[in-house]
C-alpha cells in the first residue's frame, strides 16, 4: 500500500499566507468581517480631502464599499441651533456647476489614491473580495436642475447612487424638515425614480417625506435604500422641534422598504444628552451597536446596514472614522450575534441591493 507523502510544513505555511494575501479582509488570526458604509462624507466637510487619510483608513480597517456622497446642496445650507436649513437660493446653473466641480475633485482623489470606482455588479463582488471600492453618490438630485436628461452625464462620470432630496427646495420632491409643497414626489421626481431604474442607479430615499417614500415604493422596480437616519414610531414631522426628530423614519415605512428588498442604514448621530427614543451619546459605539441589534430585531437581518454619515452629523458624532465602525462590528461580535447576521449587516446587505440596482430595469 502506498502512503501519501508527508506534508511539507514550509509549503503549508506558504499556502496559508497566500490565502491571507488574496483576501485582505481575512488578514487576522480570526476572520475579519468586511465593512460597507451606505453614506459617508469623509474628507468633504470637516477634513481637507487631500490630507484626510481616507484611503489609508479604508484599507487599514477592512472597508470594502463606501457610498462617498457629495452634498449637492452644500453651498446653500447652514447649521442652526435646531438643525440644518436652506441659507439662500441658487442661481440658474449654479447647482450643476457646483456638482461638476465636486465630482471632478472626487474622481481625481480616487485616481491619486488608487481607489476603485464601483460601476458594475462585478465591481461590487471584487471589492467585497479585496480592495476597497467607492460608490460615487450624491446627497440630493439638485444638480439635475429639474432636467431628467442631465442624469446621463452624471452616470457617465461614475454616479451610481442617488439620494433624491436633502435640505433645499427642489423640483424633485418633499423633504422631512420643511412643509411639503409637492404632496410627495413631483411628476419630475416620479420620472426620476423610473430613470434611475432604467439607467442602473441606486435610489436612496433618505430625507424624503412619508408621502414621497410611499410613491417611490409604488413606482420603483428595483430595491431602494434609506441610507442614513433612524427608525421610530410614526416617523418625524417637519413641525418637530429639532432636526434629528424630524428625520425619523416610521416603522411602517421601514418595513415596506424592507419588504421590497431594500436596506435601512443607521446613522452615526449622537446626542449630548441621550433620550429614551434615541439613547445614543456622542462617541458611544456600544450604544450604536445596540441600536443596530434592535433594528435587526425589527426588520430582520437582511435589511439593516451602516450609514455612518461621517462628517455629516456635526460635533456630536458617534462615528468619525472607520476604526469607530470596526469597533461597532466588534461590539456586535461581543453581543454574540451570529456571524452570518453580522456579515449581512456589515457589508452583504448593501452589496446585494447595490448589485441589483446597478442592473438596468425598464
């Protein structure tokens, strides 16, 4: 009887190191879960983009996918004691020019730092398996200036994730923090949802009013997301006293987004004095992880994700870099959530819905 040759220890070690090198997210003794962030402004608001350390942070913390969002109305909004509001009206052409300039800066930064731009479902898979990928995104469709045909040029420049509204009056639809004027989505806004489906752009409903969300759910043939915010009760009203209260998504609508295959992202907003409804203090990643777990119980593990809003929530942030989000993953592990559930929340859910949305649907 022939005996198999004894394994060569050196070859076994070389093979093991080769496997680790081929999968950066598995580079530690314990399996390292990849991270996806559905909403980030890293290097755009409080940091200078060129020396923000964005690329280094992504690579060191095992971040696979980031929806890197330009604030389309950023030049026309301001912070107040109760939240964010419109500061002035843009002149014709200003919004489009502002967006083009910002998009050029973003693309240049990605090229300089050798970060992959996610354009196709295959790109999503490649990023989950290896190097970080950036989904070029916009917080608000204001740059279209009411013209659906302008979506083509943005798509050609890499846009793949579009949040419909933000904080300024617009021709697309109503947003949570001001009285409604469109009764949800305008006819142009409804057409925009269809155009995103047909083009292969993920629709992001964050900041939209309940009526706008309901209409989008009736129209869209691709799953959609609510990239960042929180879920509570009947949802927020523009008459609530503080902006963070107005930004609530109702449990009913969160479940409807989930039922259609979508994902709800939890934002990294903290309160100086946590309340019963939002018991998350600034800097408290454990409290954020507990809210993730509650959202999983409410919506199921297939419909929850991270929407850090890095640099977008002001000074009372919970998450301000990707070591903070890595800490959240570790808290979820400490809470003994199943590894399969953490994988879904940490990156699989956003990857799944993004891949589906990137396939054009007539």
